[in-house]
């Protein structure tokens, strides 16, 4: 659970960065520095999530590839915004599943009750 909480905080930071990037794009400012910050900030989260949450890690890796591509800034901004939304949703779903899978159930009989 601690890993997912840390990942959620890191995802919030990435979300803020993507929103600043989108704001700079809408003001017609250069966004290359924001793309570089994203490409530097995301890999630690990828390596943190890879052992237990590989699919979430792969999604974030795909976002890093999108940030590094050339082409239309509008398409990259849109893809990163959608990707961040999906990333946050995946982290939240993973947290819910971990809680469900590791919940202590009161209705199950204990070994002492079998005697």
C-alpha cells in the first residue's frame, strides 16, 4: 500500500507538470523544457512500479515515449493529458484491489474453532 501511496504522490507531480506544459502550449510558449522535465521525472516511478505493477509501469513508459516523439505538440499534449488521467485511475484501482485482496475477514472460522 505504501508503494501505491508514493506512486500516487509522484503521479500528482507528473500531472502538475503536464498541466503546466498544456498551459504553456496554449500560450504559444515553447514546451521543450517541460517535455525534458517529464522525461526525467517519470523513470524513477517506472522503476518503482515495475516489480509489482508491471502494467502501470508499461503505461508510464509509453507516456515517456510519447513525450520524446517529434511531431505535433498539440497531439503530444493531448496524449499526455489522457495518459496522466489513465495513470491516476490505474493507481487508484490497484489500491482498491490490494485492499480487497488483503482484507482480514471476520466471518471465516479460526483454527481454534475447529477443535
